[in-house]
């Protein structure tokens, strides 16, 4: 009964994760999560390899498990589909890398959401109003053209002349270890490793695509199949509890 209860609890987390994936199917730069399970400790009633009494050794023993638990909900950083928008400040990263964003407390966080905007002070910002670092410089008033190459070279043309600089991307040894903060933002953790800075298109860093946005990497059909499997597993665990309850009822009637 308790083993089945742990299975139901694990499948509930699985269903929550799948539901969140589906809910964010249209979220720019969203990365789906996958649930990973592991079995719980075992009770060893008769260990393997003990003498059977006649000089022989038992090849197997008797042990039974105590259910399952969720060990991780890891982000899957596969590439999402590129959607062409034509907007000058829509920027997709094709390959490895994040844009660095500054929170109000001054701490750096990271995103794959390239739907960028120009703030009232000329700074490049996210849709939620957080300033984007990664080498971006304020866009002066009177700017007529903004060009961003695949290698991150930015050229701003306006009434005051031409301004040029190069963007930088951030990557991590283990991006699956990043903490999801919501708002398409990720935060460094001890599990992700320290951030590394590099230029787009060099040393394994991704390239930048102006006028494109990276769509979510959620596959709706795959998630629907996973949802059905999670539902069936939940139902079977529930049936195990029901069967155990019926057995206890029979025992109570015998006494």
C-alpha cells in the first residue's frame, strides 16, 4: 500500500511537469523538463550468496522494494525551432549560450528569450523590463538601423554616426543544473558550474540570428503520450492501494 502511494506521488509530480511543458508550448526560449525516477530502498529478507545448509550457496535471495521517488526534473536544452519575425531586436541563439540579464538587485541571471525591447533610457531590455547585458550598449535617439551579425557584431546607424561593438554569450558546464526562476530566466547554482563568457560563433558558442526568435522545444504529441502514460501509471498504483485495502478487509473479517 505504501509502495503504491509513493508511485502515485511520483506520477503526480510527473503530471505537473508535463502540464507545465504543454502550458509553455508557445513561450519563447522555453526549455522542456523531464522527470527522472529512482527506486527506493529495499528490504532484504534473505540475502543472496548465503549457505543453504548442504554446502551450496544460494544464487539469489529475497528482497522487495518500497516504491519510487522523483530524483530530478532536469531541463532539456535542445534547440527550439527558429521563427522569423523580421524585428530588429528579435535575437535568437542557435547553439550553445545564454544572454545575461540584470535583476533589480544587481544579480545576473540568464535567458534564451531574445524578444528584446528598447527602454526609455535607450538600454536594451527584456519584455519584462530587465536590462540585458551581454555587451549591449544603449541605443541612442535618432537610430535608423540596428544590424546584428551571426558572430554577434552589432552596428547601430543614426544621426550621430555609426556605433559598433560585439555581443558576448554565456554558457555553463551543466545547463541542466540551472535554477528556473520564471519569466524565462535561469540562475546559476553549484550544480550548473560557473558561467563562461565567449563570442558568438567561436569556441563552440552558438551564433546569433537577428529577426528570429527561438520557439519552445516542447513537442506536443510527445507530451500528450507522456501524459497518457503518467495517467495510466497513476491509475495502476491507485488500483494497487484498492486491492491492498480489499485484502486487509478480508483479513479483518477472518479475525
